[in-house]
């Protein structure tokens, strides 16, 4: 039932259902100059609003479940990026985390102040700074992984297995859908 509703929603308004018996009987083409949508605009039903609320819920769960109450979700993502990619410049961290330059600078400063990462000049370009996990940072990540799994579970707890796969697929599709959109 849910899959059928998703198929209908993915087709969009005015697009025929190829699985409907009436689809094969009608030869009508969609009107290229459809009337403007006159339905009331309810911001609480818009994708941006719903994504923001879902993210707020996830962030609250992260703060409640993290094994280190000082660690934020974006700091955790940054530590994971360093673990996964090895020593990285701030530009490489921006690419790996999808965090803007001003924000990554602050994250790096806070992680360095806590002794979770260390900074060193890039031997190939002295203007660049390389960030690297410390032993303390790696230990915190090891402790956080079970918490992170629980955070993901709680964030998607009300979804069944098919819905979990679907939402992850759809979010990735939204993210990758238009590379031309500035982000």
C-alpha cells in the first residue's frame, strides 16, 4: 500500500498511473499549459519544513544518546571523515562532510582544543594545514560507534525495513538529483 502511494507521489500530479486500467483506455495527452496550483500553501506540509523537523528530531536524539555529551553530530561526522580518509586538509574535510568553510574552521578548533585531532603543516604546501585524528579522537570514535548505531535506530525507529531502505534511497536521490544546484 505504501509503495503504491509512493509510486503515485513520484509520478506527480497529472501523470497517469501505468498500472491503472483506465490508463490503457485513455489516449488523452497531459495539458502542457496546466492551470496554476491554487491549493492553499501549507508550509508544514512542504519538504523543507519536514526535513528540518526530522533533522531537529535526529539532532535531539544524538545529543541524548551520544556517549560524550560535548560531541555534536557534525563534530562526529568530521571525526569519521578523518578516520575514513586519513589526514586531511580543511578543503578535503569540507568536501567529505558537506560543511561550509567557516563552520569547519570552528569544528576543527574545538576538536583540536579537546585533543581529539592534531594539526600540522602540509609538507607539500606550507599554507595548508593538515588535520589528523589523535589516539584520543580514535578512542572516542570507537566508543561512539555503538551509540551512533543506536541513534540511527532511534531516528528511524517508527519505520519498517522497507521504509528505511526507501527513505535512505530517496534522500540520496534528492541530494544527487541536481548537481547544478548550489549547496
